[in-house]
C-alpha cells in the first residue's frame, strides 16, 4: 500500500469536503470509508440549509467547497427562509433527493485529481511521540501519511436504540466503526458519548394529504453555489406538507415512557437540545396541546416521506400507534422505523482553532467527532480541517476564520473555546455580527481566501471581481443621480404602487425606501441598463444600500473587538502559576490554551477581571 500526504477517515459530509480540499490543493489524498456507496449519504432528513446552516453552505461554496454545488444539482424543493425578517437571518433551505445528492457528490469526487478512495475500516492511528503519521486498518495494514483527518460521523462505536433494545450499528443500517475509539483513548484523548436520532419514513400513498397543509417551494433564482446558472422551476418542485400531533399522541407517549430508550435508562449519550425526540418535546412542553410536523419527500420518484419533527426511540409497535394517532396518518404504512443512535466523539476543547488535536501534530478532526450535529456544520468543519491539514503538510500558515468573518468561524470558536456536552447546532443567535455574516455576501467575505488557498479557479475569481466592479459602478451611478418630481417619474412610480416623490432625492436614498427595488431604478435611470448584474449582485447592492447604517455600526463594533483578537498569546504561558488569576481561570486557560486575548475572554469560567490580570502579567513580561 502506497503512502499519501493526507488520509481522511470517513466519507460523510465532513470527510468529503476535507479530502476534496486537500486534493484540490495539490496533495496526494486517500479517503478511507466503510462503504463507497454511502459517501455523502443523508441518514436523517435529505435537506440542506435552514437557519444559519444555509449561510454555512454558502460559505463552504465561497471558499471553494463542494456541498453547494451538489445541493443545487437536482433538488426537490428550494425556498428562502425568514423573508419577512431582516437580511441577517435570511437563508436558503433545499429538500434534496436522497439518491441523487450522494450520487452526484460521488461523481464529483471521481473527477478530482490526486484523490483515491479505499473501502476499508480504520481501527487505530499510527503515531510516534506526539506526531500522527498514518492509520492502521482492520487487517493490520499500515498506511502512512503526513497528516490525518478523522471524520467518523456517528459511526464510532455506534449503537442503534429502539425501545428496550440496543444493537451495535451505524446509521441507515450500516456497520459501525469499532476499535478506533479505544485507540484514541489509549492516545490520551477524552471521549464523550453523544446521541442523535431520526424519525420514521412513511409510504406516501398511505397518507391522506387532504388533511395536511401544503408547503410549496418558492419561485426565484435561488442557489447555494455562486457558480449555479440553472434552476429548478417552482412548478417542477415537489411540495411538503404541514400536520400536527394531538392530545391522543401525547397521551400515548406519556403513558409509555418505559418503551422508549430516551426515558427507560437505555440511552447514555446526550442528545441535541435543538432537535429533540418527540418524547422530549412532549415531556418538556407539557402545556402544548400539539407540535407541528412536516411531511417531506425523500426522492423525486419514490414513495418515501420523511416525518420531520417526529424523531423517536420508541419500540416499533408503539411507533405505529403514535403515528396512527395523527390526523392524516391514520392508515400510514411504515417504510422504515425511527431509531436513536449513540456514538463516540472527542471532547471538542481538545482541538485548536485550526481543528488540530492539540496533543498531536498532524491529527485533525471534522464533523460530529468534534461534537457538532448536522450535514452543514460537518461540511464547514471538514473544509477547514482539510485546508489546515494541507497547510501543515505544505509548511504554510494556519487558516483561522474570525467570528466576524463567517458562521464557520463562529462555530469553530464556540466548540473549541466553550466546548459542548451535547451535539452542537449552529443558530443565527450564536453570531454577534449577523448583519455582516449574511447569506448574500459570503463570496465577498470568503472568496478571496478561497482563491489564495487554491480552491477557487482564476476564471471564477475573475467573474467574482467583475461582479464586484459592476456593483461599485451601479452604486456610483445611484450616488450621483438625483430623482425629481417630473411627470414620467411620477407616472412610473404610481404604476408600480410606489408613493411618488414630493421633492428631489438621490437615487441611493430613494432605494432605501420600503418597497423600492433596484429594478425600479433601472427603469428610471437609463445608465444602469448598461451594467450587467445578476440576481446575486442585485441582492447584494440592495442590502448594502438599504442597511448601510446598520452594517457600518456592526463593522465598527467588530473593529473595536479586533484589538483583542490581534493580541496574541505566547504558546508557553504558565497559566497554572500566574499570580492573581482565579483558580478556575487558571485551569480553563491551561486546558484551552487560547491563541489570543479575544478567545481567552470567551472561555466559560474566565471573567473580565481574569483577562485584566492576564494582560497585566503579559505587559510585565514584555517589559
């Protein structure tokens, strides 16, 4: 078996982004997976995006990653969420085809130079002293590399839970990964047990959809990837449906808690707070008489319907009773029963901001092994882990995204600085600078990085620069043009349902008014018709103008905090013996080993007074 520069363990959404990144950066890469056919599989809901998550997919694409391209290829439904709210929380969500998405991603991987795929099981890492130099397969074969990225998802010592039964297994009926977890323990790494779950799949023809509320897709040129030029017409998109649980459903649950692994003591792993089982929702919110559920298609040409919101660890017989209690599902036929899955992960504070395991050189982690949940979170982590593994091998500076640059940066900082004892999920509320980290401007924030790293082609980068130049031209025209109260202008505005002007105003100020869109100004200002702006460019221009004051305020706030991020901390600081620090602060700082004052201040248990003492000690040493 030949050696490689990079080895990636696990072919889920994190592993795919990691191996694609390292291969695109020119390094010989080996992706090792238990089953090639399950690369980029979607064992839970086959959807991409959602609150905050949709922005992460945009960021992955802006950096040169893969998920957005595959998500746009053959989706079942696409819509923009939170359109009634500000641009800081708007994001895309797509219902994907569970067969088409992984098939297309596998096709994309096959076309990447420098990338080999091996269908084997990794049971241990090869290492000497504090350097990881490869992996050991189940048959004893050692494959050497200069860096390893572990992205095992929910497979590591996986166990499937239903009712009172626990069976060793991975998601979607796959085999678990056995042995690697013990190997990591022997290397001195801390392991935590986490849990997630998935709802039943129901046969579409057995559902009475007349009793559900239809949830159609949305018309518009919506896409996750900035390279996408073709879109599925809304009339060809498949609908989802909204239904509800009821008091009968809730009584079945409360009367039979001994029949679910969630409450009968079988479950040991900690589940996700923001994606709980239906049992947890009923028991936590006892005052609610119903909970909403969504019927979502898994395939374009298939009968499988995903019962979103009905994750459960009940036994199979009780699952049937619970589902049949729901209006519209009285005669529902099961295609697949729900289950909970427990798996091993690493305590995330063992990683640094590059996603390297601090105890070992050349060892990186990505996805659910870092304590996160979700395909999108995994993709973001996989991309950054792959980039940093490649930079390590190439002898380049590490790649670290700041909290005001991306949701990916927020996520990484959260998990490695604050840690988590449950599967971490990204939420827009976790970001301090939501208006800076918008859906529309991911390319403005991150594409220059992607180009510098070698993940964005020169052709794509030139298109990016051309779009930005055209936005600037349009903005200059708006700034210098004044609109008056002339007859033609007034007649056009009235025809568009816009209140006409009573006095002259700049086109820029006029665009800030509610209901006024860029296309209205194109009709009023002939010079704008000469500028080529696509859907994305128009969106960016409108948001920049309409929210200019708010954006500048957040930029100012981010700048004021930047000094703390720029204040680097020496790697060899002796926190445990630093005079004046509280005991908890000493212990936490020693464990996390923050790279700058900003990160130090975000550690749970480190107070502002501790930061002041830390800065004072550093100044004394500098003198």
